[in-house]
């Protein structure tokens, strides 16, 4: 497997193997393949729906596979991995999109944990992308992708306040970081040149002074720095050990650029969002992820990352545990008790 074997990852791995073994989950002994190997936490790829909460499987009123097909979304290739953060995101949040009461529960949670400005949740999206000039291909220079593949598509997004504001969320489970920048590799690929001087990423002041010359993402036509350069707090950013995307913050950097670009830009109807927020939803037990930016010079994920930028886009972090606790405290248990029992047993919440 590609993930580092952190203590939390090992613990979740064992939990998923145990969950799989329970007869009520109707999962056979056949092991699936991923990254060239077979593992007990990998399902056969054609059985991936057995990893979903039953209320969002094919044939239900709120079918996730039907949603993916209708919206032309590429499901994550690792969706048959029982540790998949993509499936976790679907299991934890997608069930609440279907009803007004479910969306109201989400709105109240987001008001408490993301922004006091949230009044309503109007629509929930997976692998979100705007259209027109705000599409990642135009805004970020990410050509050739689609929702869920080859472009910056936040795992989860909410249109709120009558579609007048937008919340974009990167959801994580056992990942040890937000990954290193893809443009630091030195080898050429079929369509992209290798980086001849990846050491430039360590000289952040030079990158800030001339990103077009110093950042290899710009050579690839990516526009992340085009958007973020004027949103940077130079005093805070200048104290970092390297570019914030270099070692462990690449996904955060891309989503920050996406959120900032959307917040500044106009939608197809000529209006602007009242506010746009980039968020991370994580498991509070994942210490490796929470501390992954320390090699960059950022001690605290939420306050440290948000301090880097003073543009229009906001940044917040919340935990999956906070969401589950909110449903327990404020949801209709006659409706949500089966879901609570599932996610509690499945993920140890």
C-alpha cells in the first residue's frame, strides 16, 4: 500500500478487517486487489457497494451510484478499500442530502463549527466543480479532467444560504498528509516535463517574488499562484521553511486556490458568492495528519494554515466526531439511529 503505516492507520486497518468478518455485512472471503497486492481490507472491486451504508446503495431513494451516474462523477478508484476516506465521506454526509430535515441538521452543524453566517443548506455535492469561468480547467488551468478525476474537485461541498455561499471540504480518514506537490518530480511524463530544479520549492521568498519562473506548476500551466499570490500574508508566509505545497500541503494549496478564485470571480449569472470557505474534515484520532505541516513550519493545521492567507476565502477544520456527536445530540433518533449504529460500529465512533 502507498500510505505510511501510522498507528492510526494500523488501528483502522484492524477495525475494518474485524468489521468485514461479521456475518451481517454479507461480505465473502475473496480478497480484492489494490496497488498490485491483495489485502483483507480490500473488497473485490465489483463488491464495493458493500462498503456503503445500506441507505445509499443502489435501489434506495438516495442512491449514491445513481447520483454519480447522473452527475457524471468519477468515483474514487480506491472505493473498494474499506479504509477509503472517499467512502467514509459518502457514508457520513451523503445520507443527509435527501430530506429538508437532514439538510437543516447539516446547516445547524455548519453554523456551529464552520461559520455563524450559515443559515440553510440548499444542496450537497460530491466531487464538486463550478461551471464556466470558475471551472477548474479555466480557473486553475487543470485541463483534461472531470469531477473526481484529473482536477481539483473537493470531496464534499455545500451550497448554503439560498445558493449565495459555498463551502468546500477535503475529507480525510487515515491519510498521513495532504501530499507533496506533484510538480516536484524530476522525470518527464508523456504530457508534462520534469522539474529541473525542485530545490526551488525550498526557497519560498524566491517563489513569492517570481512564481512564474520559480514554480514548476506554472510551467505546467497551473494557475494556483496566479490566484493566491495577492492573497498571501507575506510576513506569515515568509517564515515558512518551504512552499506550503511542497511537502505535505499540496491538496490544501489547490483547494485554497480554488476557493479564493471562486470567491473573487463571477458565476455564470453574473453574481458573486457572499462567502466561500475551504474546509478540512478529519478524524480527531489521526495525529499524523494533524501534525503533517510541521515540516513546512506550520504547527497547527487550522490556525497555521488560515494565517497564511488574507484573501476572500475562509479556512476551517472540523472533525467527523463532531458531526456524529451533533447528530446524536440534535437529530431525530427515530430516523438516524440505524445510521449512528452503522458509523459507530464501522469506524469506531
